[in-house]
C-alpha cells in the first residue's frame, strides 16, 4: 500500500478498580477537564461543564468493544469512528501540536487520532524510550480533547512483523501498562505486513495480544492483514485466508488499507465481503495512489466512504501533516505556523476529508 514509507465477564477487585478509574477519566472528559497540553483557561475563570449535546466522542461512547462484526460503545451500540492518522512522528512531530489537535477535535470534529510510531526509518529502533514517550504524549493530547487514540506500531519494512517481535513486546507492554485504566485506546499491532504468510502474521498476533491483555484486558486490538493490510489482495489472495483461519483471540478487529486512485473494484469488493464476515477497521486510506501521491480520485474514494458508512466501519485517513505529497492534508509549511483551522491551510485532499469528517 503506501510505499514510502468480548471483554472478560465477572468482576474482581482489580477489574472493579479499573472500571472505576475509567469512569473517572470519562467524567473528566465530559466536564471538559484537560491537561496542561490544552490552552490555559483565562485567569480566575473556572472551566464550565459541557452540555450533554457537547459531549466528546470519548465521553459519549466510553469503553469500546467488539460485538459481533461491529465496534460498539459501552452501551452495546454500534459506532463508527472517523478521524486522521499522523505521519511518522520521527519526521512530523511538529504537526502534532496543541493548535493542530484543537483544530482536529473542534474544527474537524474528529473522533479519533491514529498515532503512527514507525519502527524503522529513523523511528522507534533508534530511541525506544524517546519514541515511546513521544507516542504517549500524543495519545494523552488526543485524550485531553475527548478523542480516541489508535496506537499504531508502524512496521513497514521489513514486512514480516516477527522481525520486530521483541521490540513490539517492549513497546506494547509500556503502552498497555500506561493506558490499562483508560477507555480511549485501541492497539494496532502491525501496520502493513507484506511478503509474509497469513500464518506468520497470525502467529505474531497470538504472541503480542497476550502481552497487551496482561496489562489491559479490555481494549480493542487491531490486527494487520496480509499484503499491506489488503486481506491479501495485493499479493493475489483474498479475505478467505483470514475467515478460515482467524486469530485466536477475542475483542479484535482486522485492518484494511486502500488508496483509491490505485485500489479499484477488487479491493472495494474485498472490503465489502470481508466486513460481512469479520470485524474490520480501516486504519489507513488515501484519495491518491498507493504512495499517497498524484491526483486525487474523489469519486472512487466516495464509493469506499459510502460503503464504510453503510456498514459502520471506522476509519482514519492518511495523513495529518504538511508533507509535500498530495496525501498530506496541510499545505507545505503549515506546520511551521500557528493557523490550523478552516480550509485556507489545506490541500485539495484536506478540504475534502475535513468535510467528510465534519459530516
């Protein structure tokens, strides 16, 4: 694809404390309580409680879980999250700021931020502690604004996730330990596997999911699929390999990625068929070609969005940066400034996707 780059039943003292902690966090979100990452309130002024109609996505939906083939909120109702993915935080951390995230939450009205931590390409492997702290900073910032956060382990090359198994265990142990009491996280454990069999990906997932569950037993885990998360289509297969041999774990979803100018009917049909059989989350897509470059195909993109809306499939768009490629939503140089709202700072793809999220 882009070439650059059921919760436990019963109640124990531990799970009871965890639920109480999560309810406290949600109450804070509902009241508009924020961390120091947010802009300060006027001196002497107390923050006013938000009205029920102004509840954030996180406050409104609470702890998510997989029910059947759907992502559901804490009331068991199917929900579809819509939002954006960061670019690699080793390159574009300057695009993830107080101002940009205020715009994403308030102007764009996004439900979710995908925080992409590249493993290679100057990312996590060069400074594990530093990139873990950076990911946590951005997840915290999303939570402060009432958005969910997808913690994306952005393995890309090598395409076999098992090559980074030890690093993944370390990273997800740290992340799940920090967010075990927070309802606002989903864990994406392998961005775009490629050149590896489904059985290899499944083996990896069945080793990483218990690492997360040991710390955070309630959160949804997102499992990458073969051939750049295309359910195998980009390598001549299809979703049946997953349908016939699913990961042995509960409360999981499978990821699908597409770039509309490159990925046509075969991919759209695979997403349609797969989501009839499996819980699917589209954690990355673009309106351009598979490299996130070139002309936008909004007509094909809308066909995908119509399908996802009809089937309540959640999605995050690639990407919330000012990279020179057409798939980055901001005009080049925007991240050096302080203006993030409205359409004047956006490329054509940014204008289009902002409107879809606002809808």
